[in-house]
């Protein structure tokens, strides 16, 4: 009896423990079910969809870029990209090794692109290589069984009907970077998408970018198509119509040739920029794919800096073109008038410093008109000395100088108009009188961009009213309807007295059209051009001995407007290291202005100029470089 009781008692304990064990198992199963159905449901659903669904993207074309007359400057052509669906790849490392050899792309780069897809649904394609060749497309299409998970995507890329014309203005596109994707400013973009990197492409990215579409399809376990779940059509980007005239742009770049420089043409009555040239140009199509290393090296080593937008970012001493500002300051402050004269003996002394005129023999008795026509430095040395640097700066700011013009492109430079306070903050040193003298003739600390030079002369041409220089005329939707128009806006209303403006205009007319003027190279048949030459130093005179290397040669400048009687356009030309404004920059302006007026009246040959041939033949010639500036050098 006792034995049976012991067996029964032991059996009961086993049953109890077994019951606990079974209960625990069921509890764990219930917890797991609860976790899977309640907590982990989203993850499981996503995994299911990864196996069930595929997304086939359809890239949207970017908007086109047009000139003012509707000529297409940038449009789109088809391009192919190689994408991978990570969920369909069984051996990632093997695939990467194979693709690296076939595409000639580093494995690290392919892996980095693959990793950019982390955090997205695994059925979403990740672009591994863009703009692949047709041979590569055909190879992957023919060997699709060997490469499960790979897909060929069709993407539009940029085409440039006019080649490298206006390359700095138009800019270029490239694949979106990790940094751009992480910035939060490109939330609707994906890996492998193209984005504007410079110029109009970058500044108007929000308009030009189209919204991609795509199909969401259902597939079976083997990846075979079953049904289309949803479909979104791509939306083409808006088009940007520029103020540029393609023929005038061609003329400007042709006139500059292979020299480094810039030319800007502005409609003085609207502020519309008709030409915006920077040379040398570059090929924007090279930036879409992988830049050939030899071409990249060529661009970087070119002493003319072809990748720099000189019209927008080039900051140059304006040289004698700045005498327009000094003259207006002197007239407005009552320090000079039409009859005020100085005796130019070839130099002007301030303390122990001697500032030379370009003509070492001097210009003799010189009034404002003669000082502008012959570019007499001593006249403006003395006037600048009386004005002082802060007063010169005050009038420069009235022209809008020393600040970006707001032409509609990013990273526009502001140039520099110095003041006594600026120097104190910059260097901790006080301004001294001798520093004002070179400033009066556009040297010293003064710098201006070509667009500012064009705006300055435009302000004079338009009787003291400066319209906002701008590059975009309107934005058009994909149907061609205007969704935004840029109308003329007054940037500066200087309030300069008409009689003062007329005195300066008269002097600028003499510069180009009268014997002894430094700008005769800007003359064109049938049209009276007014303007001012300038030559700005790159290094001090003492450093420019013997055969001067290219990088130390002076810059050549010219600003002007035409017709003199009723101004329509203003122009600024800078030829880097061109040495003399009269011989290097003025002829460029003449070619561009001639193209403008011939384009307006192609069937009307220009009449002969009022200037008589005999007068031109007998007129005293201006020596090459006579407007160049020795400026501010202390006599050793």
C-alpha cells in the first residue's frame, strides 16, 4: 500500500511538472503569435510585399531651356541606367565583382551605391551605374538569366543643340550626391537621379526638375508578372526661357575667341541680359556621366580657368572705366564742372608718393571731357584726392556697386568698394590719403565683376536709372503656358542730375569717336558708340620687367553703349591679361554691337559714319596701351 502511494505521489509530481511545461510552451507560442500579429505585423507585411511586388520607375524629363526667341538651348535625350533589386540578388559579393569588371567601376563605388538603398523597400531598384553604353545595355539584356535582380532603366539626360555655347550660364547636371540626399532638400529625389550642379540648371532646379512616375506590379514567387497594382505617370519639368539671344551669345563668344574673358550685353530699358559670355567654355555633357580623367586634368591645368564663370564671379580692378564713378561724384559734389581744368604734367605727388599718368609727358591743360576722352590719370588723381575714399564709395554704391546684382544665378560675387571703415575692420589699420589716389582710377582695392561693369554703364546710358539685370524672361509649364514672368524692375534710381549725366555721356562719345580718344577700336559703321576703355594692373609696375609672363599681364576692359543718341544696349568686355583696353577689349565690343544691330536690321545696310575719312586718317593715333594705368606706385 505504501509502495502504491509512493508511485502515485511521484507520478502526480511528474504530471504537474509536465502540465507546467506544456502550459509554458503554449504561453510562449501565444506570446510569439501575439508578437508576430501585433508587434511585428508591419515588418512581416513589408517582407511579404518585397516578395510579391515590384516597382518599375519611369523617369521624368527635365524642362527645356530656351533663348528669348524660343530657340532650344538644352533639351533631353534617352539614356540607360543599370539598377538592381536587392531582394532578388542571392550572392551580392559575386555580383559586385562581376559588375566591377564589366562596367570598369571600382567595387567600393558599386557597394557605396548599393548601400544608399538601405532603409528602402527591397523591391525598389537601386541605380548602380548611369548612362551606360548601348553595348552594355545589349549585353545585360542578352544575359538577363545570369543576372537576376538587375534591370535596365530608361532615363532622359541633357542634350545641347548648340554644343558648348553659354556653358557657364546654362550649367550642367550630375547625379545627386549622398550629401544632397541627406540634406533634406531633395526629398522627392532618388539614388541615381540627376540634379542641377551649376548655372541655370542649379538655380532653377525647382522648376526644371520633373516628378518621376512608375508602375507597381504584382509578381509570383519566380518574379513573373501577374498584374499592375498602380501606375503614376511622370510629370515633365517646367521650361525656363532666358533673356539671352542665341545669335548675340554666339557673336560674343566668337569675338572673345580662345582668350580668357567675359562679355555682358544688357538692354538698358529693361535690364534683360542679351549676352552673358565667359571664355574659354567647357563641354557640359561631360559632367553627366563619368568625366574622362584626361579631360578633367586638362580643365584643371588650363591657365585660362575654363570652369570659372568669369561674367558672374570674375572680380577685376575696373581700371579707367571706374573714372565714370569718380567723375559723377565730383560733379554731384560741386568739386568740378565742365570747365574745371587741371594741368597734367605726367604725375601727381602726395607726400612722398608720386603717382604717374600713363602719358609720362602729361596731357597739359585738361578738362573733364578731355580727361575722359584721353583717359588722363592726373585729372582723376586730383579729383579723387579732394573727394576722399568714403565719398567715392558713396557714389559707387549709388550705381549698385559693391553688392551682387541679383541676376538670378547662385554664388554671384559682389566685388569690392573700399572705405576707411572697411580697411580698419579688415586690417586693423587706418586708411591713408595715398590709398585714395589709385581708387579714383579703379585700382587699389577696388574690384568689379563684368555684370557690374555692364550695369554701371547701363545706368549712365539710361539717364541714371538702372533696371535689375536679369537672365530669365519667363517660366513655362509643359504645355507652354506662362506660369511666371519676370518684368523689368528698377534696381537703382540714382537721382543724378541730367546735366551731369550728359557731360559724362559727351566725354564717353569722344572716347570712341574723336581724334585722340582711347576707344576708337569700338567704332562701328552707321552707329555712334560711346564708351570707356580701361587697363587694370595685375601686379605692380616694379614686378613687370622684361618679357611679362601671361599671368602678370594687365587686364583689358571696355564699357560702352549704343546708339549714343537713343541708347538701347550697354556692353562690358573684360579680356584677362589682354594688356590694353583700347586694342584688346574695344574691338570685341565692336564685333558684338555690330552683330546686335545687324540682327535688328538685317536688310538695311548701315550708312557711313558722320566722321570723315580724312579726319580719321589725319587724327593723331593713340599709342597702344595709352589708357593703361601705372597707378599708385611709390617712386623708389
